C-alpha cells in the first residue's frame, strides 16, 4: 500500500441548536476533514475537531502543523499490510510550532493527528476489505477489553436552556427509551439545583444522570457545590475544575461520594498516567479527536482497564458523520464503556457530510458498521457547501490509477 496524496478541508458547519456549557457557547463548529488517496485510487476520510480550550489547537494551528510536517518522508514509502499501516500511524511525528499550548503537555496536535490517522486507516481498511473496527484486534494492548457488538447504545445531554425545552427533551428521552443522560452544570447564572431537579422530574427516577462542570469550579468548592445535587441520583461528575488545578482532585475524591471523571485533563497517554499516579479520578472521558485518534484512544482505554478505572467514549460538539462513524467502530469493538456519547448528527449539525445518516435510533441504539473502512461515503456536495479553506500535500510521486 502506498499513499498518493492528502487533502485537508477547513469546514464550518452551523448547528441546529445552541450548545451552552461553562467553557463555551457554540452555534457552529469548525472542523478539519482529511482525505487520504492511495496510488490505486482508494480513498479514506478522517476528521479532527480542534478546540483551543481543550488541546490548545485551532484550525489555523492544525493546518500550519500539517504544512510544517514532512508528511512525504513519513508516509511516502510502502506501508505494507494493515499492521504496517498501524505502526506508521503510531510513529507519525508532527512538527512542533513556535507557539504551542501554555502548559507542557503532549496533546497539542491531537486533532491534526486524529484527522490524518483516521483518513489513512480508513483507506487501508477499505483496501483490505475489513471494517475499521478490525484495527482494535491488531492492537496487543486491547486483548482484555476487546468485544465485538452488533450495536451501540448512546446517551443524551441536557444543557441549560428554557424550561420548556428541557421538559421537551426529557419527555422525548422517556418516550424513546433512553437510559442515560448528561447534565451540564456550572454555567454562570444557572441554578444547578433547580436545573437538575427539573431534569430528574421530567426523565423519571430510573434514568442514569451524570454531571459535567466543564472546569467551572475550584477544588475547595466542589464538595459544597455537589452537596445539593447528589440526592438526585448522580452517578459521576466530569471535570469539575480547570486543568491547572486538577492535582487537587486527589483530596476532593476522599470527600466526595460521587466518582470523578477527567475530560479536559485527559487528552493523552501522559495525562492518563499522571492521573493514575496522582489518583485524581475514577473515570476517563476518551474522545477520539482530543486524544489523538483511534489508536491512542484504544491505548488509553486499555490502560484504564489495567489499573481498574472506568471510561466513557465521548464526542466533541459538532462532530460530523466521519467522526461519528469512527466512534461507532470504537464503541462496537471495545467492552466496558460506562457511558457513550455521539451520533447526534441529524439532531445537531446542518451538514453531516456523509451520505449515510448515523444518528442513533430509539433507545439510543445504533447498529455496528460492517462495511469496509469507516463504512460511510462522504457527500462531496455537502463538503463543498461548508468549505472555508483547503490544503493539498503530495505524498508519493506515483500517479493514482
């Protein structure tokens, strides 16, 4: 197998609804879509969702980093079969940029890596005639957590909005049989107790509710903030404090009767190892884009299992069908996922970019994708409608057939 060229698109897609949480209010999404073309003409697609407040990346930094990386030198040779492609993706080194993130973390560039890696893996698995989920069984670390499933089950989310919209979502949750939901807390001007009470009254007593504070609180106030909320049957609290304060959560865990999940502080294997060493959490929120792609996400889940921590597969707000498909392959090839987010396509983005509708169905259920590669077809007309900028890189001098 040999790569002919890579193309990246900066796309901007309006959202169907405003998504509000403590870190950001979003009405549109900016993503990077990457196409990998092999010399035999096979195409693969990937997506990364840069978020400056998560990994320090912007769309501009992603494109600049890919421009600065010698992609031809690293990807231009014969990659061999699927195992060789996986090794090449794991070994890919992105160029450093003069202006990186303010903290010495190794997650800068993860959205760029995710987009390129998924595009290459999609092309390779399409060429091999196997679904992307087959990659999971090629990673030795995943031996204890591999599980092939014929469907995945997603959860819903509640963000602060009008009372009637919250009631409507709650009624729809009950009507369509969802079993889990996340509630965003810590938003300025919102009474979290009133919000959670309304959600719980609407969804009923059986739905699993977890909270996400998106770094809104301080360590010395977490227990106090949670005191009036625990009685609503909360099963976890996600990222209650900013990353620079995260080490303080080791003490908070001893006082809080609710498991703590890391998100913005869990973007790499290094972050995972530090969290384990400092005992700052009970769960990891793994997201493909922020964690640097499918392969690194598998390694983080395997590490969590090894030390007895839980994990969820999350999603970035505004993911298109490309990342939704990748998440589906992850979710249907890995066991022990505590909570699953994603596949909001039809409900959230105005252009999902795939011909196939990957939106979850009744009860949050969605079938496994069994076709070769990602199992989806990119809608070129939709891509053209949302294109902001484009870059092309020649990888091999061979002309595609």
